[in-house]
C-alpha cells in the first residue's frame, strides 16, 4: 500500500476551516486588494496559516493574486552574483474574485 505524504494525512488539522472562514469574511469586508500582512495581523492569525489558505483559495479560483514589484534590502549571505545585502522579496496582492459565489 503506497504511503501518502504527511501533509495529506493531516487533513483538516493542518488547515482548520475556521481560519479559511475568517480570511474570506475579512477579505469580503475589505472589498479591496490586500497584502498578506494586511490580512493576518488584524485577524491575529499565524502568517503561515493565512498564506496556506490564500494559496489554496487562489488555486480554486476564489481569490485573485497579483505579483507586485518589491525591491528590498534583505540580508543575503553567500548568494551567487549578488552583493551582500541585496535581495528580492515576492509580494502579492490578494482579492476575492467577484465572479465566485461564496
């Protein structure tokens, strides 16, 4: 019998439905695109949980995501072809898709 990866065995424990419900309700209340930090900080939820929920909602087509340019100075050591202190950060804007019924 093939073994399932660990994350598939965890099921609802890994992604509690109350986190998803809170994120969707807050995004519906905002009615504007928001960054990840603008979602998890006011809700008082863990960043990783909210990020996981947003990624799943994006894959299902419930949330739209746009990558925005963000040049920041991150502490990067031993990066090939980069100077010390230069780095790139991925920033995304998330918005509920208005064509999907909740």
